[in-house]
C-alpha cells in the first residue's frame, strides 16, 4: 500500500510572486532557493511549485510551450538543479505542476498541427466545421466559447480554458506516452512529487454534443476513461510511491474516493472545491453572496466522513493561486485579522487529510483591494471585467466583484518586510503586480519576531501534526450539525481523542458544552485570555478556536 503522507505539510509557491533575486520585478528560482531556510523553519515537508516552464505566460505558466525547459524569466536549469540540491539538503521535497489537460498554442505540437501535420492534429481535439457554427455550445472556463476556428484548416479546436490553451487528446496513445516521458524526465532530476492540473477533465466524450443544461462540463468532468488513464500514467512512470495530488474541478466524492484510494494506485490525494463555492450566488463565481455556513459545514462533513468511509484522502486547503485570500473572504481582515486568520487555520489543519499552505497565508496576507482595472493582470479577471460590463454592470460594480473574486488577490507579492513602497523585500525593482497597501504588518520579518503572530501559530499547527498521531491518523466525526455558526469535530485514534471547536463568525456565540473539565486538557487556543466555560456553556468570542485533548 502506498504511503498516505498523512503527517506531511505542503507549502505552495507561486514563483512569480515569491521572491525576486535580480530586481526585474518577477520572482524567480534563485529567489526561492534564497528562502529555503525560512520554509524549513516553518516545518513544512514539500514545496509545490506552480509552473515555471517555457510559456508565453498568457495564463501565468499554465500555458506550457515546452515541458522540459525553464522560462528564462524564472532562471535556468542550473538554477533549478541548485534548488533541488539545496532543498534535498534540508529534507524538503519538490513537487512540480503538470499541466496535462492542455498545452499552449505555442507548443511545438500545436504549431505542427496548425501547419497541417495530421499526426499532430490528432494530439489535440480538432473538429471539421463552418466558421459560424462551433461543434458544440460549450463555454470556456475563462468566458466565451470553448472552441476556436482555424480558417486555414477549416477546423475548430477545443480549449476549456484560454484560447491559447488547446486541450490535448488523451485518447491518442502517443499523447499519453509523450506525457509519461515528461514525468520520467523530472523524476530523474530528483523531483519528489507532482500536482496534476485539472486532471479530472482529461477524458473527453466519444460524441461531442450541445449541453442544454449547462456549460458542457457534465460531458467531460470525471470523464469515461479518466481512471484508466491515471492508472496507466502512474504504473508506466512508477510514481505510485511518490506524493501526488490531482486538482479535481467540479468533481464528486465517489470519484475522489477512487482517485485517492491507495488500492486503486491512482493518486495520493485530491483537491476538490465545493467548500470554496459557499459564497457564490446561484453557483456563479461572479455573483457575490454572503457565505452559507450551514452549507460549508455540510460539505466538510460529507467530504471528511465520506473519504474516511470510502478509504480516500483529502488535500486540505483554503488558499491557492486561484482563490481570494481566506482571511478576507471568510474572516474579517480589519476588525479581527489575527483571530480570524488563526481560527481558519485551526479549522483546516486539524482535519483528516494533508494540509497545504499557500505562500503568505501563514502571514495572514489579505486580498489586494485593487480599485482600478489597470492593477489587474489575470487573464480570467480581464475577460470577466469585459463580460460583466458588457452584461450591463457598471464599472464600479464590476470592480467590486473583481475585488472579491479575482485570482490576483492571491498573486500579490509575498511580503518579506513592511517596506511596501520599496518592494516589501520581494523585489528591489518594480513588482510585476502592485503590492497592496492594506496590511504591511503581515510580513515575515515582523512575524518572526512576534511570538504571538499568525506565522508562529501556523508553525505550531504544523508541528502538532508531527507530534500528535491523532491529527495525522485519527478518524473524524462532526458534531453540532444544526448550529451554523460553529464548526466542531472530534478526532479519534484509539484512546486518543481531540476536539476542535471553531467559531466561524465575527460575533460571540454560546455553545452548550458537556465536556468534563477534569478530563479535558487545553491543547491550543487562538486567543490570549482564558476560555470562558461555565455551567455547561462555552461562551465563544468572535472567531475563537479552541482545541481540547481528552485524557
Ligand atoms: O485551475 C483550474 C480551474 O478550473 C480553476 O481553479 C479556475 O482557475 C477557476 O475556477 C476559474 O474561476 C487550474 C490552475 O490552477 C489555474 O491557475 C489555471 O488557470 C487552470 O487550471 C488552467 O490551467
Ligand atoms: Ca527576477
């Protein structure tokens, strides 16, 4: 049985925004190497780096033109080898991001396809057709049609993301074999694990038909051959003992159990996103709504208890390079910044699964608070700004939506010190994307010195996972299902029990609590005053998080 990686913690680095070593305003590989001691000290085990391969950067590297070489702005192969060696020396493993659902249209394969080479046309999904009638009515995830017409070929090609990201044809064994050799190449360089981008979208249907109920996703999500393809990829590259995580878009619990059950020999764990849609109005990312806490609790309960029963494994996360900052989203980054950042961290880190920390999350970094369209960089944000204003929203309304939902919220430079007018320690030049002026105190230098900082709290959570087997190995059960404001769960490992109590909201909550005082030991608390517990009632302060060990 392959290892669970249950006591490991993964740190996600977005190289462009992490640390710039040469003053061009763009983070790079040497910058990462210079910060390895900081990461080691945080206690994490693996570093997942988002793509730094050759790419025209239309989607910040998720549009790959060459899987085996490094985009010059990020450095050279020697820089990467140095990073691998220096990471190894510190016991940190590198995980690379494999974007195998699509390539950039600048990739050699696609260029050959465009030049008329039918062998390479079969690497992608081309369909004959007339210029006015796309093969189906499917929508791209970044807005607009999922098809683009190539007049010289009189064919359409499929792109589920940007028009410069053409979907690969996994039905073609040559494509699968090319991708396997990419994995072997990086494995042999000393890479310790992989993250697979939107990997549950790789298997497209036999017939392409219009979707009269939605944007087409029901035809290609967790598609007909996806498990087969993954099993083959894993077996033929020998990565079943390595740490792997699949990004699963709009997936189901049943499929994720299969993707991540050790006996299936597919992946170690899955990212799913249902818990990050509880503030979407009518399921639409671009419609603002208040978070539905009841729904959030139900989703955690379903996925945590369901994966336990089914033998699968969750990746635990609030933040990544596509998500707004959680402290601004479910917390309160003005009145209760530290309290809400630490409560949210407690809630996710002590569940059953493998936790991920996205750069800056451990500092309580906030959303960007941009208020001008010129500050945005992300292709999705720029597309949707046009779509929203075209649909009749005012510029102000569209900007308010972007301020809450843009992926650029997470892509602002890592704050190494509080000198935000001079690059915040991220760069000595002009950063490629503006540094927000909102929260200069969320920075590494200050938080290393402060024993009560968000950063120190994260360090504690990471070390607890290694110290208490109940966190890594225990079962999980949720309590108080009927009370929307609090999330409470119990972890059990033999006689070892731990109770996690989180007040999710910015108001006081009274919780009836039957815990026996003499048998419960306070293990962790995110506030500087005593827990208020008397006469069977726990008086929770806004965003309070309390963890008891039952002895
Ligand atoms: O993201 C997949 C994805 O569907 C979403 O995270 C998406 O960005 C968001 O829901 C749109 O609202 C992955 C990568 O993480 C992302 O950065 C890439 O842009 C995308 O795939 C394409 O490679
Ligand atoms: Ca640089």
